[in-house]
């Protein structure tokens, strides 16, 4: 169903790490989202595309501007962000990131025990 949407909008006031946003981005859908919680981390180098929370006028203008673009332009803009998300938030990348965090914690614990 994600592929059927023309645009995914997540105008949250608070968030953690919204999986639905990662899914929309990984599917290459154009996304409008607010700069709250873990969303800037997900967007990474594309975080400047995020909008401020709690500003409905800004949200409305962003929606209007986005829909005034051609579908090709919207999808082209979404493609680079999709590639970033697929590389950094795939199952393999998330598992490796978790394992790396555990390895660092264990190494730190071993260093602390030696001292």
C-alpha cells in the first residue's frame, strides 16, 4: 500500500524512531516530516528537508509546493533519500549497528576491569 501513495506526510510533535517513515522512505515515496525525535537521524544529510513541528501554515505551504512539482520531480528528489535510508536502515545495517554497539560496550567493560 505504501507504493500507492503520492506522498507520505508525518507531521508529528514527538516521535521516537518511526518505522513507518523508514518504510515510506525506503519505498522511494516523497516524504514531508517534522524535525522531531529520531527523524533528523533518519534523514541524515537530508535533514534540511524537514519542517518545524507545530506550524500548520508551514506544513500547508510545503504540501502545496510539493504537489505543485511534477511527479517525476517529486520521485527524483525522493530517490536520493531512499538510497540513504536503504543503506543505513536495512535489516543488515541495523543488526550490524546493534552488534557493533554491544562490541564497544564489551570492550569498554574489559578496559574498565583492567584498570
